[in-house]
């Protein structure tokens, strides 16, 4: 799976304007209006190589390098230039381990610009059982997928979209429409309500705070299926004005887990 978007502008266009982040990656805000510069691309290449052992073909680093090269050739930026927001907030590539694979997430200035699965070649490992829950039987459970979201974007403030998706995930994991007092869905709803009263992000409850122990908070758990993913994604989308899931978030993580479970079943059949 990849959340990376295709460029909205051809990099060979003749223009006096440099190629910006918003032209080649799915980003917004201040970063989207910044020119892609050589040192930005170099940082992403180094981060990709550190995690993957090489630069991913067609990945964010390659897109950034191509854009930076065009900008330098056009004389719109200089070799060695770095974008202030990228230098200030960082360029990262992280791997979140789930049974049988790593979920690779690439970010620039805190915004996810690419996400995909890298199989580990170790096969699907046995899922950790949970109290009262029928374990995963070797597949990735909904609880584990929620914990993967906590590892992928731990610093994201919990909002109503997250809370709705987490509630849908809990319902599907437990088979009950009753919200569990003190459970992961109730905690997420409380966090989202609290965050609405906070102005600064640093004061808000984060996704990592709510989901880091999801498997322990669920009284029952089950392997994630395509139907589960569709239900969770639908709940997340219904609460977002732009009708898009959060890269690396709850819906995306359940979708990854369901896809991997489906692939494993096909390989075993």
C-alpha cells in the first residue's frame, strides 16, 4: 500500500516558479508551498537507505530528488540549499513491525508522504492472545493493527475521526455494539472531546497515548478482514470533511492488516 500521490505538475514544465512539495507529494500547509531543495532530497535518501538499505524506486526520495534537480537546473535553487521547515521539523523514515512485514512510513516535517508494506520473509507469526478473545490464529488482529497505528503516527492528536474509527474497530473486534467503559473506544472519545478544548497540539492527547496498549484493553480480538477494514474506513471518512483517511492512521492500519491476512490465506490455500 502506498499513500504517496502522483505529481500534479509535470517536472519538465517551463516556469519561473520552482517545483514545490505540493506539486510532487501529498502535503499541505506551509510545506506544500515550499520549493523542493537538494538537501531535503539528500536527507530523505539517507533516511530511506538507513531503513531500507537503498533508495526506493518511485518513492518520496526519488520524487524529491527529481524535483530538486529540476529546480537546480533552472537556477531557482542552489546546490546545498535546504528548506527551512524540513530542516527544522525533520525528514524521517520509520518501520512499524507487524507479523510478517514492516509498515514503512516516510514523513517530511511531520506530514506522511509515503507508506507501504515491506515483507520480512519470516511468514505470518502467531498473534498474541487477549483475554476472552479468540486470538488471531496466526493472523494480524484488529488490536494489533490499532497498536501499529500508535507506532506509526504516535504524535497525532486524537480527533473525532480517530475516535469514530477506533469505536468501529472495537465493535468489530468484540462483536458487541456496547462501548466498553474504560475501553479503547471510550478512551478515544474522551480524548477527542478533551482535545477540542485545547488550542495547542502539545497539550492534546495523542494517538500513541490511546492505542499503545489496544490489545490489552480489548476484552476480545479477532483477525482483521476486508469487511472490518471497510467498516472502520467508512466510520473515519464519515467524520472527515475532505473524505480522506489519515495516512498511517486507524483506517489505513486496519486495511494493511486485512490485506496481509488475505494474502496469507491465499498463500496457504
